[in-house]
C-alpha cells in the first residue's frame, strides 16, 4: 500500500512550513492587542525591600504595571509539580510558585513585574523605569552547596524537594563485600538548554461578552496549560480555551506551564483586553526550564567470572528554584532505568531533588533516560578496563537475552521485548568494529588519536491514557482529532498512514485537528515518546469502532445481517456474495435522514487507549572520533545507530527523529553547558556566543538501521522513537573519546568534553597526574 504503515511517506506539512506559511504564536494577530514586557530579577537570591513603579506607570502608552502585590491581591495561584506520585516519590516539599515574585526572588531571571503597553517598545521602555531595591540573601547554585546552605524555601530547610528510592537496599549492600571486583564512578550530567528554534510566546485575549479567555501558546501540552491557567485564575476550564498552533520545537521544555503564561493570561483578564508577549533569545536562556544537571555516584559489583552481582547508585538532581509541573520525572526515570539492558540481580538507587538558586529544570529530550544510560555504559567501559576484559564481551556476558523477555528488573520496571545482542551485532558490523585497531594505527602516524566507542541504550516510552476520534463527512473526507500534539514529529502524516491502511481511504482525504482545547475535548499532549503508542493505540480503537458501525449501516442498506458483513480493503462485503459498499459510500449514506435512529447519525468512532506500564525502545550506537592532541579538538568521523523501536510506521520520519536526537546527545557530550557563577548565581552562558550547540559541520555521517521486535503491549506493536537517539549518543561519543585518550593514561573526562578539557587531561597525563 503506497501510503500505508511502513512506507516512507513525505510529511504533509513540509511544503507549508518550508514556504513560510506556518502559523506560530507570534503570527497570531489580535486586533488592538497590547504588549507585555517583564522586569526580571538581576540577582539570584534576595528579598524585595522596595519596588516603585510610578515612573513606569506614567510612561507614554502604558496601560498597566503589575507586581507581585497586585498578583497576590487578585488571589492568583501559581505553579506546582503534578508529577510527584505517591509510591514513586517521598518526602516531597512542593510549594506553589507565584508567577510574579512578591517578597523574594530565588533565581536570576525570575519575574518581578509586568508592564502592559500599547507597543512593545513602550513596554520595554517602561520596564527600565521600574525601581527595585533588593536585599541580598545567601544563595546556593550547586546541589552540594545547597545541601549545607541556606534554604531556598523555608518549607525545605535542607533544600531537598523530594526523594526517589527504588530496589532492595539491604540485599544490595550485602552483595558488595562478597564481590570479586567493584567499579566505582562519579559523573556529572551537565545542565543543558533546549533552545528550540521558536522561542516561547503567549497571546491571551479575554472576552467580557462571554467571560472566556483564549490563550495562544507555544506548547506541547495545550490541555495541561488550560488546566493550570484555569486553576491559577480561579476559572472553570470551560472558561479557558488554549490553542497551540505550529510549534517550532519543544524537546520537553515546552511540556508545561511557565510563569509568563499565567502572568499574560492574568493581565488579559484584568484589563479585559488582548495581551501578547514573545520571548527574546536572552529571555529564553534566562527563563526557559533547563535539562539534566545531575551529580551521581555509581558502584557496580562483579563475581570472579565477570558477571554483575549488584548495582548501587546515589544521585543529586538540581531541580532549580521551584518544581515545574514535570520536575518529578527525570529523577524517577533515571533511577528506575539504572540497570540498563543488563542482568542485575539486586540493585538500589537513591535520588534526591535539590532546590537551588537557578532556573528550574524540566524533562529535556530523554528525561532521565540519557542520565541512566550514560552512567551504566560508562561503568561497564571502566569495569572492562579495570578487569582487563574486552568491553564488548563484558556487555554480551551481562546483557539480557531475547529468551528472557519479558523481564522484571531489580528495580520497578518489567521489560516488554527486545533482542539486545542482535542490535549490538548489527551495529558493530556496520561500524566495522574489528577494523578499528588498524584505523587507530593509521591515525597515529599522522599524530592523531583515534578512538571508537559503543553504547547500548534502553529507555521507557509511553505515558498515561489517550483518546482519538475519526469522523467521516458526507463526501467521504476523514477528520482525525487527536489529544497528542505534533511539533515536528509528523503526526499529520503518520496518523493518516495508519487510517489509510486500516480503513482503505485515500491518504490525501485525511486531515488532522489538534492543539485546540475547544476542538479536541481532551488530550495529554506529546511527551515521553507517547504519541505512536498511546495516540496510535487510541486511533486503532477508533478505527475498529468505525468499522463496527459501518458494518451495521452497510448491512441495513444491503438488506442483510451485520454478522454477515465483513470489512475488506476499504469495502463492506456480504460474505459469499458480490454485494459490496465502499466505506465512503457508507459514510455518505450514514447522513441520510431515512437512517434508522438506532444506527446513529454519521460514520465516526472515538477510541481511548491505556498502555499498561511502558514500552522499552532500545538500540546501539557506535561512534568513531579523532582527536588532535595539540588542541584537544575532537572530530566525530562517523556514527552508527541500530534501533529497536518495534513496528516502524514511517522509516524516513523515524530516521529524522533519531538523527535529531543524536545531534542533541552529541551537543551534551562535547559542547553544551549552561553555567552559573557559583558566587553570584549569574548565568555565564546567556547568549549563543557563550552557549555552544552543534552546527551542521559538527555532525558526522550517520548510518541508521532498525532491528525491531514488535511489542505486545499495544495494538500497533510500536515502542516509541522520539527520544532514543539522545539516550545513546552521549555515552557512545564519550566512550570513543576515552578510547582515543586511553593509551595516554586518561581514564575519565567531564562532559562536555570540550577541547580545553581534553587538552588539560592530555597534559595532566603527560605530567604523570
């Protein structure tokens, strides 16, 4: 089938987007809209002793200057964490965070005041006229400093926001004294910024005629934003409409509510007007939720034959100044997936989320899974070096086999399906692993250090239930309504492929509606690689209901029993006869006024699907690098990625997702790092002059293949693919870097492994340090 499941169909939306006809938040035009601009705190920890807005309020074109005092007087609520789950988290201290600071600021960039004016220039000018007197308070930027420092929140005197603990501590502790070998490793997962091409923006309009608030926002989760805005403003959700149009990248960062969203919506309601705000890139780097920022120590025990006997992990997560809606996710996933693809009899993981005077952290592509993968793969490499074993053979010795699936880990997850050895073998073959030794020798003749690295990664995908709807119109056109949200993944294409395959309708006749809470009754957005699993599963249920209803309608018109009608390749056929009706004809006749009422009006189906647990996509990445020892510069020569994502819906879009994720993993490995000055709490990487991301010239050739084992957990057999590329890339690249530096005696490197850090490591090794 040309446009069915498994076909490399081009994305429907590409022509519109590449010709500049996309519609983003900043393209939304509201007649007479006012402009908002924020005053942000220049200090990281202080009490607001005095704020004077009189000069700003008297500025030309200013309609309002709003402060935390106004916010509190209006009884506006704040942001709190939705993802602290009883049984999964404990000891939670989860205070609501007001969008505008009233008496205290907790990080540089926090919102202190909002100016609403007739033009953006007037709003920005008035912001400069606000006078604020700050009284500095003690601060802590790192988790180590926060554990012994002053409280960011009085409710959390030790700055612990919550604790995640899994596994059997007693059994794990008991296993280590009997181990033949123990590998210990401490690593940092550097803080990164998502930096989507489209910065965040919000346009809110309050209509006093019906008392409704319409908010356009750049978000992955419009229904979640609706709930949070309604709660903060004390409105029923029916009084709030949220529209998330085209979104220029999200990566998890846009998965929830931001202070600016609440403040702009509140201003629109207060002024009974339309108010718009679009972040500058500097505002984004200051105010966006960041990712990662984990400090972790791992210990892994082996018996005399090299088999893993126990795993023990202790980590600190920098959660920033307050808990975002999804702050509970990264520590949870990093802890629960700590065993990776390996057979680990007993394990114990402890993670503490720590408040600091920095911008909050949020799930960023992978959300804990890259952290888990990075630690376990680094430990396996190091253990192989320490025990004098081949790193591939040590992996094979300890990897779970296909015959052991499904497998209950020593932590909390039950793995669904996978053949890790097949994935590894295919990746090694494509990368010519056996030829690496000769290539290293050849590189050394030119003074270069060459290395090859490997990482076998595994993550969890799919989250919560989802709904979808299929509607036929009388002409045979099909409309899909989805509670997931497309922001680059290609849902309009792959959903149409599925429905075209299942129902036999033309691919071109199918359109997707999403991102509007007045059109789609409910949805959970797109996070955790869930759309093909949960959204696709719901769509399959909806398609089955369409077929069921269509059989009854076709039977009525063909004067037979519904039990005698079967659905075959887009037609309803009376078994054993040549009587048949195409589904489009049935759709048209379903709207006839003569249709019996028990058959209902129109051909449509609504489905919902709940994934029991998670799916577990997995794969193997191999990276080969060359390092110039004189400068420390690393060039990635090539990368191989072999992935098991279950059923492949569209191979072209899958490869695009994988390579995009790998790019972000490469960025974290070699260059990306959001840095705060530990003394002042000031961001040191507040522009793209300071925050480095991969360019096209930094990307190597990528060989991508699949080696899929469909999962039995959902109707499509899909496992999810949106984040897997990121999960494997960082450990694979660092494995290659350390392989290149190993002959010099370098066994560890902090990420990002910048040229400066690599050069210093080389020089220290030369000096015997």
